[in-house]
C-alpha cells in the first residue's frame, strides 16, 4: 500500500517535470489550443468513472459514476474537436513544403 | 484462470502506450507545423485507454456506461463547435466539467471505502474533493462572467478576503480532521459544500481583464485534482495526465501574472478596481488629436510599416474579419503589416492569436511582445484596436501608476499612433492612458468594426482612383 503510494508520488513528480519542460516550449501563439488540448487529455478521468459506474458497488457510486462519465466525455469530445478546429486555422503566409 | 490475468496485463500495457501518447501530444503541439499531430496522438491515446478500460473484468454492467458515453458525446459535440469568440467561456466550462467528474468520483470512492480509509488515502481524497468542488463552481462563475450572463465587473465588499480565507481554512480543517478520523462520514459533505461556496465567492471579486490568469489557475487546479484522483484509484495514467494539465495551467498562470506584473495573491485577493477609480477621478479632460477615416486611411496608405495592436475590444466588436480585410488591402499596396500580441490581450492565454487565425491572418504575422517591441521605433504607424492598458506608457514612466512595472507594447515609440476607440472612457484598470494625449497620437472615435470597414473602403477607393 505505502509502496504503491510512494511509487505514485515518484510518477507524479517525474510527470510534473516532464510537463514543465514540454509545455514551456509551446509557442505563446498556441496557448489557447494548448489549454483546450490539456483539458481534453485531463478527461482521461473518464476511465475511473467508467470503472466506478460499471462495477455497481453501490447505487450512489453508480449514479455519481454515470454523471462523471457524462461530464468527462463531453470534455474529451468537445476538447479534441475544438483544438483541432483551432489548429486548422493557423496558416503560414510562407508557402508550405509540398 | 489465465485469461483474466492476460487481459489485466494487456490493459496495463495499453495504458502505458496511452501515457506515452499523452506526453507526445503537448510536445507536438509546441509548434504549428506539428500541432495537429499532437491532437491525433491525444485522441488515439484516449481511444486506446477507454477501449482498454471497457475490457476490465470488474465491470458488470455496461448499460449506464454506454448511456453516459453517448450522452457525453451529445453534449460535447456542440461544445466543440462554438464560435472562436466563445472559446474562453467554453474553456472555463470544460474546467468545470473536468472538476465535476473528479469531485463526483472522489465522493463515491469515499463512501465505498469508508471507514477503512488510510490516512494518506484520506488526505489525497480530501484534496481531490476540495479542489474538484471549488474548481467546479469557480469555473462555472468564470464561464458566466465571460459569457456575460453574470456581471463582468468585480464585486467587492468589506471583509471579503476574511470571509473567503475563513471558508478555505474551515474546509482544510475539516479535511485534516477527516484524515485523523476517516470514519466520521457525517463531516464529509462539508468538504464538498464549503469549497463549492468558496469557488463562487473566490471569482466574484475578479474582473474581466484578470480572466487570463484566473482561467489558467483554474486549469491548474483541475489538473491537480485529476492527479489526486489518480492517487486514489492508483492509476498512473491519470496521475500523469493530471500532472501535465496541472503544470500546463501553472506555467500559463505564471506567464499571465508576469505579463500583468502581479502576483497570484494579488489577482485573487487584490481589490484592483478600487485603487484606480480614485486616481482616474483626479484627472481632468485634456485635449486629444482626432482624425477621420479618410485622413487615417491616407496615412496608413503612405506608410511602409504598420503594426496593428489588437485587444479585447476588437473581440467584443467582432472586428477581426474587417481587420483581415484591412490587412489584405494594406499588404496589396506593399505595406508591411504585423500584429503585436500582448500575452494578456483578450480573456484567455492566446485569445488574440486564435481570433486572428480564424480571420485567416497568417500566424507568422502575429508577433509576441518581446519580439515586436524592438521594432516599434522603425514602425510608421501603430494602429491600436480595442487595446488600452497594455499600451499605456505610464507602466514604464510613472512609478505612481497602479500598472507601473507591467510589461507593455511600446506603441508610443512608433512614428504615428492611431487608436480606434469608442470614446475616452478608461480601460479595465480605470487608468487614464497617456498615449492618447501624445502629439503623434490620432484618436479615431467609433465602433472598431465600422471604423476599420471605413478605413478599408477609403484605401480601396484610393487604390482604384
């Protein structure tokens, strides 16, 4: 149990460092799509909600899990869609490589 | 008995692949050329992870899962199709949904596990539920303010900070007590209700122009609460996705507050609006130079270099498409046109870039503050459309000014400055802008969209004649 939590803390720390390094490099030009994209990725919480709703351990957990799936799914669908729409709009004035 | 174990291992391997894709996703987003690949990586990672989860043998009934997935998609599609001008409120709303999911799962997990919850687990659960709840209502409030269903101006009252801090302290106190006594389930609802209230009260005193920082901060909270959920469920995938989102929000909050020369605490707890109201009242009416569309168009047409400085006012007037037409007209005449983008222009990080990109302005013409500032002295005309405080030279020259020290666009160094503005009303901060009284500044009074349209017609007319 404790080992698991410690491992999780290591994972969190390393992921935070990677996050800082990767996201620091994102051009300010793309900060709005960045926020939409990380939001969509955050919707991976749906995985936890699916298990909760599917396991049927109690009525409360099924109801809350189901609502949670709806919330997360709408985020991931909407988030990816709008990020892609935004990115499609960014065009360079220089001719692109064929 | 081997089959389930194989499935479990396969699920873990798929999660690992998803995690790699989730890290590649923001990495590819870093440059416009590879950015769309970043979205695809994220989508693939998400599909794999959801697919793998559905194989999990603990799931006994798919009915509600399926209904919820379909319902979420039905809600999500319109949210993915909002106009670009509505992106800030959509983003705030998605923070709210993300936080709602996390808070609900946290609540369900507590009631499933109590009273046998370990101290560490209870601490993480409390963090998940508190952050999730306050981010939920806070983001809803932010979305309401951005959509203007709620008043944008800050609402302040005496003792506001004391009330807010007490609420936060109480919820942390309850959390600490529950960590020591996880079996006192009766206290758990307090850890939901008080942060929900705190989320509302936290956003009430925040004005529209502070939204870029606040949205970023809420983004960070949403990410951290998701990471906490990952600890509770022992899901490395969720911890990593939450950590990425949390650090992204944190980095953006730092960039935004630096661009306003303010600290987080100042944004969240500073009564910004009040200080300036006093200083603005002391100023008397001073003469300004004005110009008509015809005169302004003649100057623009004769210029070699023009830098357009867009602000939130451009978004409000929906003038970005007219601005593109102006850009086209000037470019056709051989004028070099660039756009100067201040980091906090608009209502969220990168807001102006998205609006201008939507209007088909090439992104290599959108120049960041640090880069463009060295070019203003060689610029013939700086055309300010709907931006105010970010161009105020007082931030550089006047130590008494409330915005002193804030990095600004050095518009006043251009040879001629033109400002399209509805009237002489001060900007969000309520500070008089010295820029408007300079000898080289021409005030172009009118609605941004109409005025830019007039400029364009004048330029087109001259071109034909």
